[in-house]
């Protein structure tokens, strides 16, 4: 089988296609200017409305397209773990969680609830804020798990800094939650830290 030698499109080419209303030349110029001003494709898609509208070539139509893309991506990846489906691989779980959490500018603590065959029962966003600044209550996690009739739980939270390394606070709350779930015979399978393009598994680190 021949190797696919086609090059991946650049960020500028993708952005040109995305905002392609009007002439291609004007779209290319606008795309390059956006990337230069904001520094990256992700920064463009997360920029404030006023900052985008201040850019030459960006009107309401192009703004609507830029706003729609992140939501389309989140919905695309959220369908990788639909309710009732069995988790096929850790990679599927990581892709799903990154799509839901990596873009956030605040810390969010979430739980993925599974049955005894690792089929998805539900996904809940339980606590918002930093682990140090917002209490993560084990009883609330246990309460939700019991309400879902879950046999297993995967925890996840994001680091808005983009660094996916677990902190001492992350390790402490993981131990507390594991102990609380053990009391009601619910397994804690993993705790994933979501960063910029990366997810760190505490289970793979031997911390669960």
C-alpha cells in the first residue's frame, strides 16, 4: 500500500477555508492577519467578540462561523462516548474529555459514570473552580454515582494553564474519593488531568 504523502493543511489554509465567504484572496489575507494578531488558531477561536470584530475582514457572518467551530468540535467528540456505549479504549475517553474541557479558562471537575461492563451511564460536571479554591465533596460524587447505579467512575478535571501534571492537591483528592467510593463498592478506574493537547492518567502513574 502506498503511503499518503499529502501534507496536512496549515493553520492559515484551514482558517481561509473556514472563513471563505468572499474572494479567496481576501479570505487568505484575513486568515493571516488573524493568526498574526492572536498568535494561534486556538487563540483566534477563543478571542473576545470585540477583538475579532475589530479585525479587518471580520463581520457578523465570519464571526458566526468562528464561534460555531469549537462547538461543532465538542459535539463531534462527545459522540465518541454516547450514553449506553461501551468504552472501547483509554484514547476514546481522553479524546472525549479533552473535547469537553481543554478549551475552558476555568477549572472544572467532572465524573464519567460507568456500569459493570464499562458502558457509559452519564457524564456530570460537578464542581467548578480550582481544587484548592473550590471544595470537591466526596459525598456528592458518591451520591451521584449511587443515583446512576454506577459500578465504576472515571474522574477528570482540567488545568487551564495547559500543564497536565497532577498537583499534590490532585493526588490528595483522588485518594479521598477512592476511599469514599470503596465504601459503597464502586471502583475508581482513573483520574485524568486535561491540559493543552494532553491528558495525564493518575492510574498509569500508579497513583490509584
